[in-house]
């Protein structure tokens, strides 16, 4: 039975592992056929800005774009 997961992200994309953890949880749930909602609030909205450059880290916007194509629903 498919379930719905809701992730609440409030931290900036490159200050901790929270963004990458949210990406991994969402990706895993989507692969298993579940619905996933992500609510970005406060500094979490910075995960969706274009043209950010963080050395040595994957671009958060690109990671979320791939998940959106797989069915992730994002609310800012």
C-alpha cells in the first residue's frame, strides 16, 4: 500500500546534511512508489535558487529538479 510522506525543510542547502538527507529520503520513497511532499520554509527555500555554486557539493536545485520529474511535490 502506497503511503504519503511529507518532509519539512527549514535549513539552508549547504550549512548541514539536512538537504541531502531530505533528497535521499524523498528519492527512496519515490522509488518504492510512495507519494512525497516537500515543504520548504524559512531558509529551506534557498535550496531552490538557481545559479548557486558550492564547491564540492551537489547543487541542491538540480537534485530537487530530478525528484520533481519523478513525482515530488514541492511547496514553498
